C-alpha cells in the first residue's frame, strides 16, 4: 500500500505555456516581510518555482486536479495545503511562513551496528527490485534514518527534514522525496508516504526517446492509468478487466503453519458479469474529485501486458497470465482526482502488481502519456 522540508530545490522558473497558472506571495509571519528564494511546488509533480526578491511566485502548466501545494524555506515551518485546480487561473492570498523554533537539547550519538543491513533492506523496499530499480540510485543515503524494532519486527525509516535524492536513470527523473513514514512488518505489510518533486534529467535525443518509452511502459497498467480510465469510462478500451472478488476469513486458518490448505481467506472470483466504472466509482460533490468503493474486493486484470503468474496474489488457473491487482478497501471509499491520484491512501490496500510498484516506477502526477492513433 501505497501510496504521495529544509532543502532548497533547484527549480528554475519558466515561461507559462498553458492557461492554468497559480500565483501568490510568501511572507514572514513575524514581520510581514517577503521571503525570497522559498521553494514553491505541487507535491509529486514537475511544477515548481522559487520566490523572487519580493516573495512572489508563479506555477505554470498546472493540469486540473487535486494537489498538495507546498511552500518551504530554510529556517521556516513548511506550509502545506490541499488545492483543487480547475479551468481558471488561481491567485492565492499571501502565504505566511512562521520561523522555526529551534530547541537545543543534549544528543547522544551512538553508531548503529546494524545500520548497513537495515539500510540495505530499506533501499530494496523503497526503490523496489524491478529492472527500473536496478537503474536507480540514492545520492544521499546519510539523510535516511532507519531503524528495526526487534520486538515488534518492524522496519521503519524517515528522512526527517531532508529530501532523499533519487536518480532514476530508467525513467529519466531526479526525484527529491521527503520521507515522513515508512514501515514494513513481519506479515509483509508495507507502507510509505511523503512529499516529492520531480526534475527531468537531461540527455541526448535518443536518450530522451528511450525515457519517454520507459515512462509510457511504467504508466500503462498502473493505478494512475486505471483511475484515469475510470473517469473517462473506458476501462475496457484501456485494457482493464474488473471482477468481483469475495473474501471470507478461513475459520481453520492457523497463523505460521505451513500447508497447502492453510489459507487466511476463502476466496471466490466472479467472472460474470464483469464490472464497469458505474459499479464501483462515483462523482462527489467536489469538482474534480471522485470516489471508488465496493462491498467486496476488486480484482483488476491488465490485459495488454503478459507476465509470469504472481504467486503472491490469488490467481485462479482460468485467469490468463496478465498483471493482476487486488483492491481491498479499509474504508467505505477511497477518493481520487482527475490525475488518477488517491487522496486518502490509508483507505485502500493494493495487492499484486500495483503493490509491488515502488519509487522506481513512480511518475509525476502531471504525467501525460503519448497519444496513440
């Protein structure tokens, strides 16, 4: 389950080429003076700017959708707010940043003898184990604070006030990710969240074409692709088959016991009739925000790719070897925006294909696939 500040981001203001833009001004709460060189960006997007000497900024090329709007500057508290971009330009009221209060306290630093092993586990889980992950590198591993609780058997990590810088040579992105939560337990439950900003790497024309192809491949069959196809009502056309999966606890299940019949759930997959967006997705009273929910689990097959059978997810023999994802709902609804991004990630669990996706496959929320004719 997936998912979505003290470092100045190297974001260069550009000329707005699209109609939608966000403008505003950042000031100091203490004296109402403008704050220059603050970083202003939309979380998980390639949209950012730095404030000018007078504290003003302009975010260009903003696509409609729900975003987390973030402002950060050294020595100040971070400003974060949910923002809905529609079809019109947005002029924000002045944004006040409060100076940070620095508490000096005694700190005892002891070397962690298990640091190398714990970091290796973190890196494997955070980046993933895919071919893309093999081409990813964490440039500043020292900012990662990783710990393993031997009693609870939980691996946890954070980057505190720093960004983890990830160079993704598979997709051509430099990702700056401020990790706020990361946990992996003995049952295999994995969760992480944070804020990030993307920068496109520079390359030759052939390299740019290769990256564009790889990004398209990462997008096709992803949760972002699926949710966007739900909005357009074209799940079938886009290659998604959605089925109903009924789960009931197995009364004979014994935790930790191995055996062919020792399953945690008794599962029944209903292949007829297949489900369409009206069966599990609905608009909300908030423009650009949608809800997805179902009384049972959703069993999603992406039919335009082939893969070996994933033994970690329920896969009846009659189902062809396509990527499979199971959506299990922790709350009545998960909400998502026009960009195909889930706004309340705690509400849903991804099992299977999407559950294996990591930072190595992460695309900016404003990514747009190539249009094929």
